[in-house]
């Protein structure tokens, strides 16, 4: 079986129906486009090295290359399970740089919300800060999934595919009160355009970390600084892997200080 046929078989067996089926297919296809439509038995580690070099030359970051190789590995794993190849080629995961986590201080939040903007856009920003929702989750939110009296929001369509419930602060509850249908009537393109205007007003256009996703980081950072334990924050943010949540653990140095006190007492 050739790779182009094998990717279809992989999609049918494993990806179809998954939330990121299209992304997985396109990721594997990107590698196949480089190595060519080979017979699966012809694929060697040199072909994988060739793909890595080509993806690097095309400007792909290490994380992007890893995701494309993982999808291609799934294609070859299908062949292995079906007995088409006896041994899987070796895949080496590239080292991904650890990016600095940026979040808003209370002073920066006040400066942000003081920028002239539509009130409903400001309401969206406040909601992202206080709930830690991903932008896509907030834009899909329906009023039927918001229980203002119980101060909770139910999220059904999430990145991980797992539903979760998160609490509301009083200011988010006030924002949600009386809304009907889709809670925020903004498209992603509109949000990113408005956010660019906000960055310009705050003289932050040259700051690559001043992105709207930092509002989610802000929520997570404040929870950590407030002493909320990591598994609770993982559940709140909807991380499928606690290692993702652990990126925030270093933000509260008081945790380390408290640990030192335990040793002092002993």
C-alpha cells in the first residue's frame, strides 16, 4: 500500500469523528508531500530526516514539526498493526523551546480596560480574564449553558473534547445576566482586529507576548498566586495533561517558602 492510500485508511480507522481529524490528516499529508507517495515498505529513517530538514527550511517551528511527525507516525503505525511492515522507523522528537508565560497585573488590566472599545468587547475580555476560557470556547458559548443563579458556566465544545463546568465571578455573572442565544457575537477575525487596536492604543504592538491568549494565562496565574492547588486549576482550565498546568507552578514562590518551613520545623 502506498502512503496516500494508507493515510486514507488511517483516517477511516482512527481519526474520522475526532475533533482534530482534519488537522491530523493535513499534518500527516504535509510529510507525505515531502517524502513522496512511497510504498509503505520503502519508508526509512532517512526519509523522516529528509522531512524534518524540509520542514525546518520552510520555517516550521520545532513544535509544529513534532506534531506533523506524530501524525505521520500514526500512519505508519496503522501499517504496522495491519502487518504491512515488521518494524516502525525511529522517530526523534525535537526539543521545543519553553516560552515565557505572560499575564496581566491588576494595573495592566486596569490600563487595558480603560482603552476606548465597544462595551461588549470589553465584556468579552473581562470574561476571558475571570474564567480562563479559550477564545474559541467563549465565542461558542450559548446562554442556555450559563446558569447565572448558580454562578456556573457549562462548556461542551472544548479543545480537549471533554465538557467542563467553571464558576463565575460576580462581574462575569453580571455580564451574563439577561443574554440570549450566542453570548458574544464576535468572529475570531473581528476579535483579533479589535485586539490589535487595543495593543496599538497601549503601545504594545511590538510586544510578541501581548496576545489575547495571555488573558487565559492571567486567570491561571492568579489562581496559582492565590494558593489554588494544581489539580483544581487543571480541571478549571480543561488541560488534558497536568504537565501543561505545571507550567504555572513556579509563579507562586510562596509555595517553596512554605516547603522550606517544613524542613525548618523538622
